[in-house]
């Protein structure tokens, strides 16, 4: 591809020299540290570390003098412990997908939202999107950033956005055909589901104008990308983001689709050994740690994402100087991503433990059901409950299902088990059996 065919939203910044990027990052980090000291959380945290002013930062390497921030810190600071501006300046809240326990919430000012939209628009442009595209967003709208944050970015780019949200595949297809959708945004598993529906509903591929899919929210392999590309006859781009970092598009593939550029003028990335927390050499896998430089309402500095990846060394053919990261290989915690929704086994345990009649052991089984994920919770019940009427046992199963659905937002299957029938672990209890890749 000739240079002139590589699309940019802001070529100067996307191809800035490494020195220029470092300069932006150092200045940005100083500003964020100063700003973070306005929040009760960082004031306390930094005071304990002897940090009282941004003077601690003179080069980007000084970031290592600052403590890390974790998801638990966000929960501890809930609801407003990380607010760095007057509450009246906040215009929107978002939260991590999946949980309705103590969620990890972020707050954004109008300027923060404009930044998030601009980052998303930059990403979509890098993937070859442009004004005039018809973008159908099949991600869930609501607290999850894959809905609104993607939406506003696509609009800013100049696309016509169809906010169909997730599910209702028949309607998705009708809109795709009738309005000439060119780009869709969905989880990788939903893309496969969509393909199956195109065939079963008797659509002719030629009736659809679809040319690209943006996918993310859950780990997927290069093989899966190729499969979706072949089946749908489109280009599929990997998109990374998280609510804590303003949602989708913080890292994105350019038209060469060879790893995701992290927008380093807006995010500082570190890759550390999850045990020692020391940086790993470029090219080695470790945990991604991110600092957001473009947020006023809620600074987050050295945030441990728990996502495992590596830097792809060497320049990208597109000419961008922002470094690329590889596809994620997993996480350093036990968070499960089920059909794009984040779930911690501890949340499930919490529900089970407080339910009368539930016994000592349980097992969470995750497997493929066609192209989507299916989760089954196998639960032992107490001998007294087991001796009870089937109707009572069925009612218990439905109660567990309802409570789990209320907490984790997806509806799992629940299988009631006889006391003592589930395998007992000899060492650390094995609570999750993830059979999706076997
Ligand atoms: P949420 O805050 O609900 O948007 O969830 C963010 C998490 O989803 C990340 O920390 C990742 O674990 C996962 N995730 C998002 N995008 C991707 C992607 N492209 N590949 C793999 N995992 C992803
Ligand atoms: Zn590139």
C-alpha cells in the first residue's frame, strides 16, 4: 500500500518522533500527578510514598517512582474518592461490564468525553473508516463503554451511526441490508453468530455493503480473526479498551492489521512482570500498565490492567510511531470474559454463600455453545435440601439463577448437585473449568 493510502486523523501527532512523544508524555505525567493530588485517594496514597508534588517527575523513567493503582483501589475509592474536579463538572458515568456489586466506575467531564470521542475517531480512521460510512454498533449500550463511547467517536468521524446495541440478530441484519451498513462493531463471538444468521436467514452476501468489522471486548485468536474475515468477506480489526481508560480505541489496528497501536500521546504504557512488577524487555510478555494523560475528572496513574501482552518491536508500515501491542494472551487474575461481559468467580461465590440450602462445593463451567459462550454453575446443595421436594429444589435453582443474573448481568445455567458429588480438590480449590479452547 502506498503511503498516500494510509488514512490519518492527525498525521503530525500519529507520526511524531519518539522524542516528541516522550516530551508529551513527561509533561502530561507531571500534570496528571499534580492533578491526582486533588483526589482523596491519590493524596493519601502519594503522601504515604512521600510524594507531595509533581517535582518527583523529571523524565518519563521517573514514572517508576510512583505506586501502582489497581481495580481494588477503584472499588475502595467508590463512589467519589478519585474525583479530581468539582462534581458539577462531571457529565457522565461509565462502569466496567458485568458487575453490579461494587463496580469500577469512571466519571468524565465534557472535555474528557470529547477526548474519548476523538481517540475513538482516530482509531476508526486508522482502520480505514471515514465520513460517509454507515456504522452499526452491536455492543451493549449502557454503563459499558463499548456502546456510547464507540458511538460518539464514530459520529465525530462523520459516520452515520445505527445504535442497534447487542442482540436481536434478525433486526441487525434487516438494518444492515436496508441502510447499507459498511462497518459493524461487535464481539468476535457475535460476529460468528451473525455470519450463521446471514446464512440461515437466507441473505445473499451481495445484498450487504459490509466491508469492515471492529471487534474487541474479549480475547480472540488470529485464527478466529481469519475465520471471520473469510466467512464474511470483510476486514476485521482488533480494538482494545476498558472503561477505566475511557473505553474502546485506546489501542487499535491500522490498515496493516499487524498489532494494535497504543496512542502514546494520550496513554503511557508499561509492560511489567506481574510478580516482580519490574519492566520486561520490549518483546517479552507481561502485564500491561497504563496511565491516562487525557482525563480531568478522574486521573488514573500506573493502572494495572491485568491484561497480558507484549510490545511488537520494529516500525509499522503505516508510518505511525506509536508502539504496537500484540493480541492479549490472557489475564493475571481470574476474571472471566463471557460473551464480552467481565465476571469474577468471587461474585458468583458471594451469591452462593449467602443462599440458604447451598452446600459446600460448586464449579463454574464455561464452554462453547455454537459460537457463543455458555456458563453453567454446578452447585451442591445441603443433605436436608436434597431430601426435600423437587419443587423446593427447583425453586432454589431458579432463585440462584435470578440472583446471579441480577449481580453479573448475564443469565447462567444452574445445575443442582447431590451433596459430595463434585470433585474435591486436594490443593487449591478449582472453581472454574474453562473448556472454550479445548
Ligand atoms: P470493560 O471495562 O468492561 O470494557 O472490560 C475491559 C477488559 O476487556 C479488558 O481489561 C480486557 O481484559 C478485555 N478486552 C477488551 N478489549 C479486548 C481485546 N481487543 N482483546 C482481548 N481482551 C479485550
Ligand atoms: Zn500501523
